[in-house]
C-alpha cells in the first residue's frame, strides 16, 4: 500500500503521525511511505532518518495526499485539508467528529474512509489509542502545575516537594483514571502530599494498593472536595464520564474558598472541563486568572512535548497501521473488532451512531 504522512498544520501541533521506526516496519513489508518534507522536524525526527528507513520525501502536502492511498496523521483535518481528501483515501487519525459538524460534513462529502483513533476500542472497553495521550497529559499536569505555582507567574510561590524543615505542597487530584493516576504518581514522586479522589472504588483500591504513602485515596463527593480545596495548592481535574460532558466538580463559588495563587489544571477541558470556570486555552497563552486562582486548561497538552507524545502515540497506532496496510481497511476491520469500532465515516456515510445523532444526520451500519 502507499502510505502518506503529511505535516500537521493545525495551530501548535508539533507531533507527526509516524516515526522513522514505523516507516521501517512498513517499508520492510514492501509498502511505500511518502513523508512530507520536515513533517517530523518538530518531534525531533529528520528527513534523513525517514529516508534511511525507506521513505520518500515529498515537498508539499498536495503531493503526499496525491501519492498515498492511506493517510496517517495526528489531528483532525482542518479546513485547508478537506479538499485534499479523495474517495480512494483511508484516513487514520484523531477526528473527534462529534465536536465539529463542518468536519463531519466535509468527510462525508469526501467519500473517503475515516478511521478515528479515539473510537478504536479494545474488548474490555478501553480506548488504546487515547491512553498514551492521557498518560502524557496526566504527568504533564504536575509539571505545568509546579511551574505555575511559582510566584513570578502568579502562583502561591510554593515548591511542590518542600525542603527539609518545610512541608510540601498539597495536591488534590480529581479522578483516578489514566490522567489522575499518572498525575498523582508524578506529584508523589516530587514529594508532594497528594489526595486523589474518584467515585469508582476499583480505581481507589488500585491507588491505595500501588501508590506510596504520600498519596491518600478518598471517595469523591462535594463535601470532600469542599474540605480539601481550602488548603490545596494545586488541583488537577482528570474526570471523565464516557460519552458525556465532564461533571462540574468545582463551581465558581468554590474559588473564593481557595487561597490566592492556587493553581487549577483542568485536563478534562476537552470534554467541557470539570471546573465551572474552565475555558480552553492554548500553549501560547495557557493560563488565566479568576478570583486569584490560576487556571490552566490547554486542550492539547501533549502537543507541547511532541518527542514523547509522538513516540507514545505511534507505539500504539503502528500495529493498526500495519494491519490496514497489509489487509486494506475492509478486511482489517472484519478481523479486528477494535479497528472496526474506529470506523466513523465510510464512503459518504456516517457509520458511528453517536456522531450521526450529534448533528441529526443519517446513520448507516458499517
Ligand atoms: N487536555 C488534554 O490535552 C488531554 C489529554 C488527554 C486526555 N484528556 C482528557 O482527560 C480526561 C480524563 O481522561 P482519562 O483517560 O483519565 O479518563 P479515565 O476514564 O481513565 O478516567 C476518568 C476517571 O474519572 C472518574 N470520575 C467520573 N466521575 C467522577 C467524579 N464525580 N469524581 C471523581 N472522579 C470521577 C472515573 O471513575 C474515572 O476513573 C478526559 O476528558 C480526556 O479526554 C485531556
């Protein structure tokens, strides 16, 4: 198969859909890989590395789309890319269709096959192509939180781990799923005092069994949250209710109970956020302040650490890319229920019920 890897042109997206190592796995199976010039540059992968792995480098995005049958990328196509996608293409990337009607309609009109990373689903209901990005965002939330706690950037001026003779900071983590667990682990590693909350007892038991002593698990309730926000220095929002908007666990009135310079990081911003005062921000301007509380709510946190994120993402996408290249989308989706769940739009039809419902459009079984 002919596989194309274009440069990501969405604002501030520095990841790339395939590493040289992925290219090597495909070319050794006799597939042709066309990588756009400098596509991997911001992730630390250079054209020479791709060439050594067997790829051909093409100068423009138009050439990549023209040469390829399957496009492997990271973010959903933006308007400029809509017309590049043709009926013979299989496009394998994050789409997040339910949040964009224009994108959905454009992909229906393109008549291409769109397989969305975010809906590829393993038998146990987990989402294997989302997990690595939650791992990155969870770990990064503490790194960012620690930075914004510094006084020159309006934080409380507290070091997460304290020093001998001075107590560490208190970190409250809401949600003990992938994001929350990784956040708690990082905060604990830096020596902070960590409270992690969830409503899922299985998740809390796992935390309790596996985390060091400076991590305390507690059932999530408004009462408990109100109790801890009064003296928390850093609060991480990592809750998710599948298929629904995030619950508003911290309301605007609660900000007044927090100390000035408290930092709140809402990782769940992409699902509407779990703090009432959350609004999406970008890496260019990641924070804003309301009632003296520093809000950080960047919707694509992994984009800031493209080297780690690209490798984490492509580690999990590559087996599916190989399967699609070897078998073609129809056979591959027949033999893999996980991949079949990734089918969102096929030859002009929406085949994922929730997406059709989101925009009152016609749904058809794949
Ligand atoms: N901003 C970013 O760049 C970025 C990156 C990756 C993931 N995310 C988002 O982070 C969020 C969390 O992702 P995840 O992979 O950790 O999900 P997950 O499903 O692994 O974990 C979510 C957890 O929230 C818990 N929860 C639900 N209601 C709760 C409540 N009322 N109180 C406490 N806990 C509650 C669930 O029981 C679950 O354990 C998602 O919205 C995801 O899209 C954002």
